C-alpha cells in the first residue's frame, strides 16, 4: 500500500477513491437524515454531476501519465 501512495498516480487514484467514498457516505447520510428523503431528480442530478467530475478527474490522471512517458 505504501509503494502505491509514493507514486503521483497512485496518490491520485487513492484521492479519487476517497472522494467517491465521501460522496457515497454523504448521499447515505442525506437519505437517512432528510425528512423528505432524496427525490429521483435530485439524486439523478447529483450522481450525473459527480460521475462527470470523476470522468474528468481520471482523464486528467491519464493525461498526466502520458506526459510523463513523453518526458522519458
């Protein structure tokens, strides 16, 4: 695990997994604590927005890897 976090890309993947876990915990907490619950439209908007964010995040990691390969 330590060797994974020592590389830049490994750290970025760990941060992405942490952000995804926080998102899921946040949605679960909102669903439990909110008296009205989460509506389908709100949930859909949150999930689609978050997935778009994560796609851009992981594309930027891939670009970072490609830039590193070109430097070598």
